C-alpha cells in the first residue's frame, strides 16, 4: 500500500513537472526566497509611514515574475536566434520612446506610462542587449579585433540612449555585461583592459597625478604585449589616448548632471556635505554599523523605522538588512547571491552551445555587477549610482527583468541535453 502510494505520487509529480525536467530548481528557488525576504524588509522600512503597499506590490510582482520565469524556462531559447534583430530593434525603439514621450521623475526621463503603470524600458533593455550580444558572439569571433568592435557597436547604441536619459547606473551595467560576455567568448583580456583604460585614466587623473602617470605607462606595456602587430605604434597610441584622459574627464564631467557630479565627489568625502548629498551615505553607514553582529531585530532598527535613510526601500535596502539582521543577516544574503552566481556559472559551462552559454554569462555579469556596486554603495565603498540590488530593491521593471533573466537561463539548463550537475 505504501509503495503503491509512493509510486502514484511520483507519477503525479512527473506529470506536474512535465516540461521542466532539466530546470535547476536551486537556482530558481533562491531568487524566490530573496524576493520574499525583500518583501519583509521593505515592509519594515515602511512600518511607520503607512505605505505597506510597497511590500505587497513587491510580493505580487514577484509572483508574476515567477510565473513568467516558469513559462520562459519551458520555451526553447534557441528560437531567440531568429528574433534577435527584432528584439534589438524593439529595445532601441523603447529607449527612443522614453526620450520622446517618457515620464520625468527624480531629475531624469526614464519611464513610460502604460495603463497607469510606470515602466522603465532601460531595465528590459539589459536583457535585450544580452540576447543580441549572445547571438553576435555565438561563433566566438570576439578573439579578433573586428569581432570585439562589432560586439561593442551593438551595445553602444542602447548604452548611449540610456546614458542620455540620464541613467548613469544602468549605463554602467551595459558596460559590465559587454565586458563579461566578451571575456567569455575569448577576447584577449589585455584588449578589455585597454578598452576601459581611458575611463579609468580619466578618473585617476582627478584623484592623483603620480598614480595617473603610472597607469598611463602601464597601459603602454599592456598594449605592447597584447596587440600582435605594430607593437610600437599601438603602444604610442595607447599612451596618447590615456595621456589625453584628463581632457576626456573634463568632457565627461560636462555631460553629467549636477547631482551625478555630487555623487561621485561625495563618494570620496561624505562629510563634505553631510546634510545634502552625503546624507544618504552617512546614515546608511550608521545603520549598518549599528546592527553589529546579530542586528537589532526585525522591525526594530531605529534608523530604518524612523526613516533616517531616504529611498531605503529601493537603492538602500541593504542598510535595513545590516541594521535589523546584523552581520549575520548580511552574510546570509551574500551567500544566497553567491549560490545564484555559482549555479549560473555551472549552467554556462554545461550549456549545449555557445549561444546558451553566453546568455548565462550575460545574466551572471548583470547580477554580479549590480549586487557588488549596490552593496558597496551602501557602505561607502562606491559612489551612489542608483543601481538596485537584484530581487531586493523595490522596483517593478527591475524585478520582472531579473526573473525574466532567470527564466532565460533556466531554459538553457532545461534544454542542455546533458546530465544534471
């Protein structure tokens, strides 16, 4: 009787999971758990404001995201190869539409109002860029300079449109996605260093001139070693480009809004404007430090409950984790992100083709960069860039995008036709 019941349950479970046999359930359940955890923390940040709708909306959107991810995981990801340029065109069109008819808020024009809901196309554009770039790099031709330039050209258009909104944080995510996928597809690491060297040089120039001189010389050495032809000429070009970075930094500062400039400056010295731009960072560090080892307890954090930290339910949600759950709670969340990234790497390694592998790496690059920058931002190790913490920060478009990304990677796992790992 017992064996018959056990066999019957197994058959029912098999019928229920028909079409999801290859899904990585650990990877799927971790974001679900993080989202549920986030709903509780978001509710904690809004306890005395009466705006409990943020926590409820986050949970509801999380449920919708789960359903979308399950549906995507059953679809064959290879079919996206036929639609890659349509996906790319839709991505560009949505970003242009934001500039034409978008809704302005918090000093930027980033949203489109659809049936009363504000949708942020730049979030979904990240997934569109991953799909298009994976299709372009699937033959691993990024080992040549032409292949690398082609890949950069694909992402430069949506990157520029997002930067002009202006949305500095999301535009940086595009850069991280591109670098991660280029590296995985076989691009020479020296080329990647040279590609970002002007930006790094521009920043260092305004911090320390001696360090900047050392960086310029080092880039000359990298160019001499990594560029296989005309080594002397390429070295001279690399030196010239990085030496001109001071002017580049001045130009870039001119393109940034005043609040973006303040964020970059105050990152280096939060006490310069303690009641203005530096207020977020100072209060966030106080909250995380006050949590000590075990935290003050859920719904018990003074900084969190008394709303000392503006926008804590979005960009600064990690400060609530640090204050109310302490070092242990923060490390538990980091462990969850580490496991998510580990499963993404394993799926990338076991994918049946380069396209699927690159999709997984693109999602990995997006998640890793956002998590590191957001957490470092809350503890004063990175400037405030408005990058949300995946599945934790309140934001409809970001939450749905992250679940769609997981569904896409689950499709790669589901149809890899290999043994489970």
